[in-house]
């Protein structure tokens, strides 16, 4: 499976769907490739967590509904 270049649904920028990411998606049973780039996915997830009343601690969000995210530094 070679890397695929996709176009983000939100920002219209190109992003690479790597071979490793494709394997992960297949392993998890996801049938479709992502439609948003990593930056837009993070922003969308953050907005979704905030709209549910989540608390943000650094790059992590917690609200009791499983909203978490961010990158460890």
C-alpha cells in the first residue's frame, strides 16, 4: 500500500495518508480514508469537546464523555 495524497474536506489542503496510517485504519475496521487533515481533525475534535462543556488542561481535554486529545510533549 503506497502513501496516498488526499484533499482535506475543511481546508482543501493536501495531506498524506501514509502506509502506516492505512494499515492502522484497516486493522481497526475503518472502511474509508480520512476526509480531514490531521490539523483539521484536531480542531474539530477540540471544538466538539468544548461544545460539550469539557475542561482543557494544556493540550488535553476531559469532560467525562471520553473527549481527550492532544500530543504529549
